[in-house]
């Protein structure tokens, strides 16, 4: 057993990961779990992925199996500018940082932004994985009240008047764990509050494209200058091992992406998957994701 004298003080408040424990149970062959965002394996588009993988290997050959740069394969970032624009987010290629999942980026955001004692505003309840990513950096959380329509704007206004908030973390579309989606009117009201107080918004949008009915919701970065957004472009129901996330933003977004690359995320992920990035381009180009979902 590791002597306690060797353990860094910042680990004192860390506990076992509930997400990791869920995944242990899900891995059992006889288990059908509704506890996490775990899709049914039979829903994965094996024929499409097989076709795209063969095309990538035929075109790029062994280069596809090599490391890619930290910020992500440049042609993929270029394709993602159009994908994001369809989601209401205008971002240039240099404003985009690609990741294999949300946890690494959330950890990098915590590493770059949070000093011990900083206040971070979150919905009550909020995504457990975000709290686990932020906790090692010692934030103090400010709980934002919610109702059946999601975050209550007056609660956000009151929190920003009462405290000095480092950033606000929201999951406004199909929120985890409640499943709520902020109505358009509230989104505009919240964006206005954030702009008046000049506060950074970190918007997490893992499920926004998985909509069965009703109009798509605009992402908050299209409504305010001081925002970063974490969007999913290769979705869980297409293969959890290939899912991809993109950090982008307007205003201070480019600096945030740069800081995450140099001071945060690159410390534990120096490179991207070459073959995964190239498969993603084919997936986005043929609109396979939309037809599969």
C-alpha cells in the first residue's frame, strides 16, 4: 500500500468514481444497464464503420495509424466548422480543439481555470463527471436552482451578484441527469445575464443532436461572446470507442483552446488518434451520423 506521506494533499477529498463502478457492472455480458449513457452494442453501425475504415486505410495507408497533432487532425477541424455552424456555433478552425471524450477536456478546463477556493456555478443537480473532473483543483460550488424547464435565470443572476464566479458550467440540452432542455426564451435571458456580468460559460452538449422531435436548440455561444462549448460529433450510439468531442468558443474561446492544449490537456494527451480522426471525416461527410441516429 502506498504510504500516505507520499500522496499529494489535493487527493484528500477524492473518492471512488461512480462512473467507473457503473462501467464495471455494464461490462457483464448478462447486464442491461440504464444507469449510464451506454448504448446497445447491436445499434452500432458495423457495416458503415467497416467501409469507412477500409477507405481510410486505402487512402492513407500506414500514415493513418500514426500519431496526430494535439489539437486534432486539421482536415477534421475544417469539416467541424460546418458541423458546428449547423448547431448555431460559428467557430474558425483555429478555435477548435478535438478530444476523444469529455472527461479529458473538463479536467483540462479545471487545471487551467480553477485555483483552490474559486467559485464555480453549476446546476443543481449537475453532471457527476464534471464534478469529478473539477474536484481535484479545489473549487467551491455555487448551486443554481432549477425547475422543470432547467436553470432558473433569477438564480443565476442572484449568484453572480452575490459571488465572484470563475465560470458557469451548464448542460442546457437534455441535461444530465434530469433530461431537461432550456427553452429558447430562457437561453436568451441567460445569455444576457452572462454578458452583463462578463462571466465565462462552459456549455456541455453531449446529446443535443439526439433529438427525436421538435426544433433543435441553438447553442449558447451563438448568443454571447464569452463562451466555450463542448460538443459531441461522433455519437455514443455510433460506437463509444470512437466518440469524439470538440471544444470551441467565441471571444476568449481561442485562448481557452490554446491553454488547454499547452497547459492542460497536452500534459496527459500529447496526440490524437490518426485513424479515428480520418474515420470521423468520412462519417460527417456522408451524413451517416444523421441517418444512423
